[in-house]
């Protein structure tokens, strides 16, 4: 079983600045409290093929995650897929577009898929993610606006 959640938020920063912030996966802990630590494991600037390894805490359980950027079209599109083997994995991305007056509209989406016994819990994970989506969008907005 798989399902998707998404959120749209507007950030009071130009699209290039928002893209640069979101493209640096090491910024994730600034808006995602579930990310306890994260590091880029490949060299060079972020782009297609860049890998980030993280430790996250969901429902009180710590897991290690690895994501690879699969699409990178500055300053509008970032896509990633999880390459780690966990009970529930994700793939998703950001879509950015100018919203006028130096603002940027950001859409974050993530598709969660359950594997093995994870098929039994993916529904609960999706429900929690959907419930949290609006607050997640607000945290992205706050983090980007306070960064620059």
C-alpha cells in the first residue's frame, strides 16, 4: 500500500533563495523535527545523484535513512527517492514557482510505501503526515525566511 501527502506554502523570499535552501538537505533539521541528524555523503554541490544519510525519529523509533536526488532543475524542481530498506519508505519532492513580489510558492509532496510488515503501518504513517502537513509547511516558511 502506498499513499501521498502534500502541502503548499508561500515563502517571503525569491525563488532562487528558496531553492538553494531546500536543495541543501542538511537544512532539513531546521524545519523537520523528526530529522535528528543528516549529512551529505557524496562530493560536490547538490544535484542529481547526491545522497543524504539521516537518522530520524518517527513514533518514538529511530531509523537510518538514505535518499538520492533523482531530479534537480534549478530553481523549480527537486525530486528524491529513498534507497534505504525500511518498513516504510518515501519518495517525493519540491515544486517551486514565483508567487509575485519576491515570494515563492512551494509544494512539498511525499509518497509513502509500506514494505512487508510496513504495509500494516503505512496507513497510520500517512494519517499522521497528512495531519502534520500544514504545520510542516509553516516550518519550511519560517526556516527559509529566518535563514536569509
